[in-house]
């Protein structure tokens, strides 16, 4: 009997080792399964518009924070502060990568004394200036825009955009995107995560406006029958801020028939126009200014 036990001892050790490894593999499998389940639970499934509602609510909430982001104007040639108004962000080092200069180019005939760049203290005021003058934001200095320079706190803008970006991703997950799909889409079109915000603004419009015929001359303020602001006003103003050309491109097919490759292609249209976090911030601020104007028109 002792001889048999002696002979079986190595086999018992091997069996115990195999049993222990099996237990470890089982535990590892359960951990991976639970982790994967948690990741999937983080994604909002297509739940009859919940992801869209959450995105629009985040957009509504954060537009105030984005619009109030303060910045200061400075003369590019000598890097000296020229704006001293209340709320200005004092920039000690304009070359700090956290800050980026932008340049406002006015149409010919615009009187800069009526619309002084020094009076622009935040993103919302910049959106109002662009609306009033039909000016454009440019990212490189030229002979006509170098005197209208503004320093933008990009870090503050990104922080204000983060909650909206999160909900934009959740919206795309609900449409079938994976995190890798989003990463690949951004890389393919040289975009940024911030570009997801105007992209989803456009998709929410396409999702809710399928019955409406859109042309390149579409005006979201025509035939406003409501006496007060509602969800449709939010969508119309977001699209007005985004631009009719993007709206027209997105309206050529109903969202329900879009594949992920087609939506990725549409993202390229947005990424080319919006130009990073500064462009996204201006889009959202323009959205807020549009709402104010719409509400003002409806009350008179």
C-alpha cells in the first residue's frame, strides 16, 4: 500500500496543480466577464431617445459655462495685454500651450470702433460679435486680422466641453458605435474629441427632422408656431450655429438607414469645418445666442 501511495504521490501533486490552475482560469474568466459586462452597462443602448435627451440636456447645461469662458486680447507683435475689462483673463505668457491666439477678420467696411475687439471678454461675446459683424474667426495672422487678436484659454474650454463629449459618445454608442469606432473615426479625419459635439448636434437634428425637406437655403426660424422656447428651438438653434452646409449634407439620408461607415464619413464634414475646441466653443455659444434671439422674437 505504501508503494502504491508513493507511486501516486507525483500524480496527486500534478492533479492538485491542474485543479489550482483550473480554479485560477475560472476566476480570471469570471473577472473578465464581469468587467466586460460593466463596460457594456456604461454604454447607453438605443432606448427610444434617452441618449439624445441626455445629450441635449448636457448641451443646454454646459452652454453657459462654455460661453462664459473668459479670455484676454493682446497685441501679437509685442505680446502685451491690451484689454483691461472686467472678467479678462490676464495672460502672463501668451506662448503657454494652454492658450491659443485666434484672429477676427471683419468684412470690408466694418467700423472697428463700433465693434472693438478689446470689449470682447468671453466666448459668448465673441459669438455676438461674429453675429453682428458677419466676421470670421481665423487661426493664422494676416494683414487684415492681426490687429484683432484674442487669447483663448483652451484648457478651460475643454473642461467645459467634457460633459457634453461624454454624452455625445453615449449617443454614438446607442447608434452602434464602439469606442474603437469613435477613435478610428477621429483619427481618420484628423479631428478631435471635441468635434463629436457638433457632429452629434447634426445627427440629433437628422434624427428628429426626417419629415422636413431641407434645402441649402433652409432657415430654422421660418414658421415658428410656438409661443415659447421648446425642444425644437434648441435643435434648430444648434443647427443654425453649426451651419446649413453640414445640415444639408446630413439630411440627404435618414438616420435610420445610415451605416456606421456613412456616419463616419459625415463626421469628416464636421471636423473640416469646426476646427477643434475653439470652433466647438463658438458653435455652442452661437447656439445660446440663437436661443436668446429666438425667445426675444417670440415675445414681441
